[in-house]
C-alpha cells in the first residue's frame, strides 16, 4: 500500500528537510550565477557559493576528503568540492556542458 506523503513520519520529515535544503542550495547557486555570470574558473564560483551558503545559515565543508571503501577496504579517496550541513555533496563544474566523464564523476 502506498505511503501517505502527508503523514508526519521521521523518514517523511527527513525527506522534506533534504528537499528544502536542496531548494536552498539551488537558490544560492542561481544567486551566484546571476551576480557573476559565466566565464570564471571553478574556484571563483566555489568561493562565491561558500559566501552565499553561509549567509543562508548553512554549514559547509570545502575540499573534504572522503574515503572510498570496497568490501570494507579503503581503495582510494574522493575530494568533495562542498558538503552542506553534513548531508548534501555539491560537485561544482564551470563548463558550458557536461561530458560523459563529468556525469560519471557526479
């Protein structure tokens, strides 16, 4: 039987909170793009986005090393551009279009 999306459950609350967080992050991304436009290096957008996210009261971590595990063994590391509120990983790309390699990274 389908779950009632209006039902006030812990998992439903988490989904709603993440949706609101993603909405807030997207708003910050659009604000940065509106102000700076296109043509800068990724680091410029990252710095501006950090300012915007902090102004929204969000906690951010930049260039965070994340261990990549395979069957309990560390096989590498991934460096996340941004992690917002210890929940959402943001991978920045300053490109005209995304290529297959970018999509694989995401």
